[in-house]
């Protein structure tokens, strides 16, 4: 909006609107040009606001989707760790049993070593699940909360700005109609003045009386 106001100001300065040489037709043309510029700017702002709203919502949905993926993977890691730990525990030799006596054999010791490594492997998956939860899921949850709050605040301000734009648009439309009406009245007054000026029966005093009326009807 500030850019639009600067554009209008530069146009008015360029065409020297205050100049008495600028006729009504030129003012009407300039008014139409300013109206068109403002209409285009309003369309662009509205269009980009909607696109931005869709884009940021898409970004939030992506973060939520990724967070859900990490959470499900963490659950799988925990479930897998539990299963292989139970498997290791299931095949551990029982104390004071024949299996414990057989552990002196190389093959039995190798199997026991495999079971112990499997138990350690379960611990590694539990650590992975814990890190996924503490370092990613928790942080993503916090980030999403902040992101949604920030987005809500920005779009609240954006909608408020849109309402202001729409209000300015209505004011512009009202000013345009008033401007067009004044231009028509100025044309009629100018034609009346020219007829009086050309009439030999009209005195100079009569013509001078009409001048303030014409000036009053000139568009601002």
C-alpha cells in the first residue's frame, strides 16, 4: 500500500495536477489510470495473501507428517527392541540346569555369546528410540506449536490489513464517483462560460460573476 501511494504521488507530480493548463479530460484520464493501478495492486495483494496462506499451511502439514513418521519409527524401534530382548531372554540357559552345564562346550558358549549380543542390540534400538523421542519428536512438537501460533498472529494481522485495504477501496470508489460527477459539472460550467464569453450581449461583469462558479466545480 505505501508503494501504491508513492506511485500515485509521483503520477500527480509528473502531470502537475495543480496546473491550470490541465483540462478536465486529462484529469479524467489520470483518475482512471490511478484507479486501474490501485485495482491491480489490490488484486495482486489479495492473490499473494491467499497463496501465502496455502503455502504456509502446506509447510505445517509437511512438518506434522514428518513428525508422525518419526514417532511411528520410534514405536517400531521400541517394539523391535522388546521382541529381540524377549527372544534373547527366552533362550538364555536356566541356572542349575543341564543347559548351564553344557556351556563349557564351544558351540554352547558361541550361542550364549550371540544371545548376549542380541540383548545388547536391543539396548541400541532402545537408545535410538529414546533419541528420536527426545531430540526430534519433542523438538518438532515444540516447533509446530510455535509455528502455528506465529502463523495465526501473522494472518490475523494480514486479514486486518485486508479489511483496511477493502475500506480504502470503497473510499476510492466513492472518490471516483464524486470526481466523475465534478468533472461533468465542470464541463457544463466551462461550456456555459464559453457561451457567455462569446455572447456580445453579456457584459464583462456578468462573465466575472461566472468565474467563481466555474472554479468551484473544478475537480480537486
